[in-house]
C-alpha cells in the first residue's frame, strides 16, 4: 500500500526592520536687526560660540551685552554708554587688589634749637647796647619864646609879641648892568621843512 504524503508547512521567518538613523542637527545660529525712523536701533546675533545684543537710541546712548566661551567657561559682559561715560561689568574683568596695609607714618623730626655763632652773638650785643643807650638818652624839649599879651581880643594871649616888630632894613637894589653886546639868534634846520633848532648866543 502507499503511505499518505505528509503536509509540512515552513515556519515563517521574522525579520527586524533596520533602524533609521536620526538626522544630524547642524549648528544653530541667528541674527536680527531693527531700526525706526527716530534713530532707535537694536541688533544681535547668536551662535554656538558667542552671542550679542545691543540697543541704541537717537541721543547716542547704547546698552548691550555679549557672551562668549573660552577654556575657563562661559562669560557675559554688560555695558552702558551714555552721558555719564562708558561703564562695563563682567564676571571675568580683572579686579584690583585691596590695599589693607597700615598707612605710613611720617617720622617726627625733633630739630635742635638754633644757636648763634660768636659773630652773630657779638653783633646782637652791640646792637642792643646801642639801642638801650639811645633809649635812655634825655630828650630835649622844644624852646618856646615868651610873648606878651596882644591887643586883639579875638586872639589868645601869648601868641604875638606886645610891641610891633620893626621892619627889617634892606639894602638898595643894585642897578642893572648894561648889556655887553646884542644877543645873536642862530637858526639850524635839522630836517628842512620839518625840524628847526634855535640857539641864542
């Protein structure tokens, strides 16, 4: 007899779908700028290395900040420029050292008193001796004449002599001498038409 054929079904093979790679994101950067008719301005940018934004007005004032990265990390600097000048603040600006030492004290100079030399002492002694001698000298009083009372009631007595003072006798004037010769007038023209010199001999 013949055996019945056996039906054998092949088992299905499951295949996993290949994974789809995610797209690589490129560097993100942006920038902007805006301005109006009054002169106000704003602009800025940003990328993976740095960023900045700034605003300005029609009066010349500016405010802004910028950020950058270096080997020490990320740093941000803010600044303002206006009527009071330019001012900046940041986390990486150099800081001056604080001086907290004691203030210096000026030395006290105790100077010795000045001593006169023998020559100066001798000159001083001579001066003061002459000064004391002059100060102790008796002063002479003014000599006033004794006059008798006057005949004028309106004047104080003792100011005018009692008797009239005789007129002093004067010698008769000398007669004028006769001229020996006539005077001679000499005219010298120093600069014709401008300067003339006259001399009487």
